[in-house]
C-alpha cells in the first residue's frame, strides 16, 4: 500500500518508477498551493488588524512555504522523474524538500510565538537550520524523492510535536476548545505522517488517495481554529488596551477597578488596603511654557518614576490629566505614607532626558489608611481629601489621613 500526504501544505508524493499520479491529483497540488496563498493573505490581514498578537503572519508564511515546497517535491519532481530528467528531478526535489522543511520550522516557531506571545529565543531560531538540515542530508545521500519524503515527514512530526507541546498551555476559555481541536488535528496528522515516514524508509513513498481528503480536511480545520484563536487573542488584547491609558501605559480608572476586583473583598476584610492620591503641582504652567509635547513627556517620565518605586502587586493608575492613584495592597499598606514620601522625593529630582529642557516638577500626595476593614471607595475619598489638604498646605508635601 502506498503512502503520501496533501493538505494545507504537503501533497501525496507520486515518486518512483511505476508510481501513478493522475492529472486530477496534480491539479489538486496546484489548488492546494493557491489556497495556501489565499490563506497567507488572510493571515497577513488578520495580523494587521490584530496588532500586538504575535505569530499570525509567520504562521501564514510558513504554511505557504511548506505547501509550495511539498508541491515541488510531490508534483513537479515526480513529473520530471517520469519524463526521465534525472538531474532536474534531484534539484527540484531538493529545493522542494528544503522549502517544505523550512516552512515547517517557521510553523513551529509561529506556534511558539503565538502561545507564548513573545519573540523567539536564540535556541528556538535554531529550528530553521535544524529542519533544513534534514533535507540537505537527504540531498547529500543522493536519494531524490524517497529521501526528501523521509526528511519532510521527520520535519512534520517534529513540528507537530512542538505544536502539541505548546498548545496544551492554552487551557482557559475561550482558547481551550479551538486549541484542543488543533491538537486533535495534530494527532491525526502525526499518524498519517508517521505512516509516510515508514513507507519512505522502505522505498514505498507514494500517493495514497484514500488519505488525501483526511489530510486536506485536517489542515483546513487547523487553519480555521488558528483564525479563531487569533480572534480571541485580539479581543483580549483590545480589552486590555481599553483598560490602559494610551499616553503613559498605566491603568486607567476602569482598569484600576478591574485589576483590584478579584481580590478586593479579601483585601478589604483583612484591612490590607491604602490609597495614595497624587497630583502634579502647577502642571498647567509646564504646558503653557514648554508646550503639550513636553508636558506629555513629563507625564510619561512621572509614570516610569512611580512604577520604579512601587511593588508588582501595588496598583497604579492615571485617573485624570495630571492625577494619579496608587492602591497599596498587602501588609505593607500600613507603610503607604513612607512610599508616598519616596515618590514625592523621586519626582522632585526627576529630569527629562536631553535634548528636552530640564523641567522641574513637584507633586502633592494624599494618603488614606485604616487599621480596620474599610471599603475602597471610602479610602479613595479619604485620599482625595488628604490631597486637597496637601495643596492648601503649600504643595510639594504628603498628608496622611488615618480613617
């Protein structure tokens, strides 16, 4: 029984003396490449409208390169072999194998980037030369189609292993269902390609029309689910963006309460909350003298300075033009007035990076603390009252109210 695969990339190889490849089968290879090109454009478009979601464009590129290389190996090289062009067969099969293996490496890397949402590390970039080396070894071995088929099947199995390992981490709604469907598709393909590898090693790498539709359908399922995963990732990214202040990158008021909400009841019950309200002194003068562009730089530098003073579980938000709030959580909430003083001193010595003018700003801070359970809303009102007291006291100071 003859092996082979097609769909989303690879097509069933028809190599070897006496192996059949019908015109319909060759047209299927061309159609597969055309669909892969359309998917490339679709994934590129989705990556443009889903800014901040990594791995989408590279998935489309890897998928197309893989499809093109597999079609050259399984279609063009086979036709050349049947025509008796031995040298051309070796060259085209090698180029097809290199493209297919390289595309598979890009697909593996795209999966890592998408799941982890980070750039690839140096060791992960080594997937590309490692996969391509499989095809080069087959070329050096002089086995044109069966050897390249074995190299491609090995690369496919390695790529599927990477996908399965990475996608298992997407285990929260709404990502879980499409991720599990992709994993199911990967297991189906692993069975098919493992079978192809066995046949390649035994010199029987060729078309198996019975598996063509399974292979095609599985790859289209995987691509459809990848688009679903992208849409969910993009929606989450937009939700997060809606909670951030675009100028400073800090949370806005909505983001402040969303961030606190899961733990707010516990923190309130334990009395582990304090609020610091901060306002820049005479900020309008900065805008009037230096312009709004410099004013924006001041706010960005201020945000960076405050973040450097707070802990990871403290919540920092911009609530107005030059108004900010820090919610101190945990046992250290009782030392919030010390944090406020450190922030005041840091801001008074803050300077913009050249060539910006040496703008000097000061700030007024109000702190609200409690030794008992106290709702966040009351603490925020208390911090605002303490802030107004600080401004009336001459600014550039910290005033603490214990409720």
